[in-house]
């Protein structure tokens, strides 16, 4: 491989490196923080789903679901990964 061929591939390599640092790496970091937030969900946390429903976690199940109370006596089952934000965390028991 001579210098001319390397000069042709250099712009492609630079474009890939820029794409990695501007797009792929931040997305991976955001995904990791979302996964850790979802894993830390506890009973009593106030959450917002991706659909915009605000409620309080009533029960955390092992099969990737949580039960969210959206009104007194009204509970819905939600898949953990659809939680967009945790508004209020409950304090861990002493």
C-alpha cells in the first residue's frame, strides 16, 4: 500500500472518528445512565413515563415491569425501560 492509497482513506477514517466522538459515544453514555437509573428504581419513587404519565412506583417486579400508581387506587403496569425520568427519589431505609 503506497502513500496515495493511504491519502484516499484518510478522510474516511477522519469522518468515522468524528462520527464516533460526536454521535456514538454520547449515545452510549446516555444509554448507560438511563439503564442505571432504571435499575435503581424503588417503591415510592415518582416517575414520568415516555408517554408523559406521572405516577408513583407501587411495586418493582423482576420481569422488567413496574407497577405505577397514577391516581389513588389506579395502578398500571409499565415496562421499566419506558421510564423517561425520575422526579423524586425515596430515601433508602436506615
